C-alpha cells in the first residue's frame, strides 16, 4: 500500500502543478535508481 500511496500522491501533486518535462525525467530517474537500490539490497540479503 505504501507504493500506491506514494505514487498516487506524487501523481496528484504533478496534476496540480505545471508540467515540467525535465523534472518528470529527473523524478523517473531517481525512482528507478531507488528501485534498483532496493532490489539490490533484497537480492544481497537472500
């Protein structure tokens, strides 16, 4: 549920603000980096 709450909030915030392509790309890159770090940590702990 945390994923849904976090992503839902981010999307809701983006809908309220002016769309900025560069910011969108930066956020997606940061999210992908965090997802990769989490996957690596999970894989390392198994």
